C-alpha cells in the first residue's frame, strides 16, 4: 500500500527534523566549548565563564542583526515599498493569503530586476516584509505567484528569522571561541607539561580547526530544512502544491542571476539567486543554502491530491 504524504505530514516531519538538528547543534556547541576550555587549562568553572563570554559576544552581534537585518537587506536589494494603489492585484493576493494563514499583512516591496525571485524578512509576523522582483511578477502566472507568496508568508509564520538567528548565535559562539583559542596558542597559554592537559590541547586544536566548518554545515542544513518546511506550510495556505512546484521549476530554469543578491543574502530567497553557482553532488550539496529543486518538487508532487 502506497504511503500517503499530506502537507501536514511534510510540515510535522520537517519541524521534527529541524529541532533534532537544533538539539544536536546545541550539544555539539557545548562539547566544543568544553574541550577548548580544557585546552586553555581552565577548570569547569572557567569553562562556564568562557561559554558565557562567547554567548554574550555572539548574542550582541546577532541581536543587532535580528532587529536591523531586514532594513539592511531591503536597502541592499534596492526594494521599494508597494501600496494598494500602485499594485492592487499583488496587494490583494498577499492580503487574502494572510487572512487564510491568520497572519498580519507584511509590508510589500518590489525590486527592479528581471530575474524571477522573492524573499521574506523580519524578526516576527508583526514586523515582516516580503519582496518580489519585477521579473517574478511578469514571468509567473497567478497560481504560481500565489505559491511563491504562500511560501514566503510561511517563513514569516514559522518564525524562520528567529530560528536562523539562534543558529547564527551558536555558529558565532563556536567561531569566536575557536578563533580566540588559536590566537592564544601564540602566547603559549596552558600547562602543556601535564599529560592530561597535553591531550586536551591536541583535542582543542582539532576542535578549533574543524568545529567552525561543522557548525556552518549544520547551519546550512537547518536553512535547507526550513525551506522544505516553508514549501509544505505554503501548500496548506493555497491547497495547490502544483502551483508552487511549477513556480520553482520556472524560477530555477531562468538562468539570469539576481544582481542585488550576494552570498550573505542568498539564503533568504525562495530559490538560490546566484544562478550557476550551486554546488553539485552530495558532499558539495552540503554547502548549499537550498535543497535541490528536484527534491522540493518531488515532495510537492507527493502532496497532490492529499492536501487536507
């Protein structure tokens, strides 16, 4: 008997997998900090102090990013605000989907770029913004554009900005402590004559080199998982998985890169805007911000006829 995959199945599955990754990431962060703290020659109390210091520093940086990143991204992209008078059809579509999802209406922006794409940003549903390129408005039909809009609104409703901020804090913490430890080696800190200490020094050195890379891979894994979650959540708004699937194929098939996008903002868009620069293959794919289009489309096709 074939397995029935409803949108709810995909939503619950992706939520569960996201938090499993987050739990593993938290444990990984604690383990790395403990090893490096021991490598410094600190005791458990010192290790806690080092952890607290790193979390505070990373937290301050991400606090600023959390509250002002939307304005920065919208400014970099050259997005201009849209009101009901300037684009009534788009305004009404966003408004109707917000009513269906029980979400406050976000601010709507348009980017003057012929490459089809869109993104959502904002720290919570009450302070959200959704931006579309002129290309996506011209090249997608109504059902496809509804699918894209529902996907972006789902990012808002799922509080993906908050999730990615927490992940960024953990990545920043690991990077800060690893860098601090590697720099400290120049000053010969630690009791290297102690055999136990020497072992921790070796482990700490390995951790300081590899941990930031592993942390970045986990961050990208969370990003890919949130994209799949937004796909499934968007289908619950439109009840039309085929619309979003067709939109993804059309956007990915358009090889024109988005001029305003860069590696720092690429993860925000519904499809990687840096066309032609996606890593291919399993190992290379670990460094991608988005799941492969064929994986996303396959999951959407499985929902057809089972949206409930």
